[in-house]
C-alpha cells in the first residue's frame, strides 16, 4: 500500500484571486468569482508541487457556483424561461469548477466532483487518498471551493441567529496529493474517516484512537468549507512546529456528519 | 447608423464581459470570430440572446447568423432592417 502526502497547497479566505497570474484576459473574462478563486488556488498548488498536469482532479463543493445559479434561476423567473444566458447555464452546475480546471490544464485524467454538504472536501480527499494508496494514480489535485451570496448568508443566519450574516466565511483551497513526498517536512495523510450521525461514544473513541498531538476542531456553521480550512490550519501548525509535534487531527462537524483527517509529519525519504 | 453601432459595441462588451475594452477598441468592420475580437461559439449564443432581448429579433437560421455576426457593422445593418423594438 502506497503512502499519500500533501506536497503543496493554497488557501484563500474571503478575498479576490489574481487569476490573471495564470490565465489570459480572454480565458478569464467568462469566469465568475468562485471559478477565479478555484483556478488561482489550483494553479498555485500545482506550481509549488512542480507537477504540470495531475493524474486526477477531484473537487469538493457544497453549493457549486452559487452566484451564477442564483442569476440563472432569477432570469428563468423574470423572463418566463426565455432569453437565458448560456454562460450562466454552463456555470451553474456543480462540476463546472473541476471541468474548467481540467480544460485549462488540458488534463484528460479522472475528473470528479463531490457535493456532500459540509464534508464535500473530505469526500474528495478520501477518493484521492484511496486511489493514491491503492496505486491507481500517483498524484491528484484536490480542491474545495464554495461562495456565499447575500441570500445564502441570510439563510445561514436564519439557521444560526448567533452569527451575523457578515461573519460567515467562505473558503477556497487546493492541495496536491502524491505518493512521493516533497520537501524536508513532508506531511502524510494518514487517515481519512467520515462518520454519519455517529454515536457520541463511538466518535470519542474514534478521536482517541487517532492518537494525535493536537486536534483542530472546525464547524461548518461558520465557514463554507470548514474541513479544508481545518487542513490549512493544521498544515501551517505542523510545518511551523515540526520539532514539537508529529501529528494533527482535523475534526469537522457538519450537520449530522463528522469528518476526521489525521496528518502526520513524515521523514523526507518517505520511509 | 453610427449611434446604433456604438450602442451595439457597448452591449457586446457587457454581454460578453470583454473586460478592459471600450467601444473605441472595437473596429466596426473587423471580424468578430476567429480573427479580430476572437469570439467563440458560446459568444455566438450570447449574441443570439442579446439580439432577441434588445431588438426582438429571433435568429433561426444558423447560416444566416454566420453572415449577420461577421462584424459589428453587419449586425447593425441587420438590426436596422429587422428590429421589432
């Protein structure tokens, strides 16, 4: 069984992406905000990994291109299902993000999108992790992208009145996973587990059995992609404090689901 | 006609999200597809929607569309003769 390492990553929080660093104005003109962020983080992760074209592109997104979906549905209502903009139609499907990345990279490999609410990213990560460990692929670009519109902020606020609409965060992140480590502080994805409606004792037992130095708790009430945001925090901490800790566990609670991702510092040789 | 050409240029820039372009940057006689602006098939669909939404013109014949959309000037000529609003 191969090991699976995170060899590079890029995260954006509530900020615009300088997508023209990687694509021409002509390629960028049709991209909505979430696509620009996805392309930017994906290309950043690829650049840092030194890999030009991944074996697979696997994306997690809870709501897809929400802004375009809202515009498209609004146009349907206002125009009596007539005069609909083709660009909005194309960019209102969940797998637009992964397919756009594949087209730009001319990547003809495995291209998959997971939409599993707050554990969408973990689902995508689990797919890549299983395939790399089984030797089906050598590397994968795993991303997680969601955006918040005013309407979604209001809906989230109704569900969580204690959080102001402006305090909800949106995240966009991309990571390169590979069977070979990179750099002097490689981080292995040791375990990926998704539990649905777990018994509290079973969950506690699962967390304890992970035997991690530090636990990062994240909650999708606050952030669209809390599991990916948790990974970003864990990676930063593990890299910065490599002399003091060997592993980190990211625990994300999303509705009735809980995802557990254990990251471990590995030796540079991968042995 | 000059006024209609300028109006079409502004509408095309907005509909196709031609960032950083102004009406002055578009040559009314230059090809829209391939060379010139370098538009593609998705842009053609956007232009068909624009024609119907702004001028009430329904284009049903693809061969006709190729000729109409050859340049901004050719679109303006067709619109001036066939507009319903």
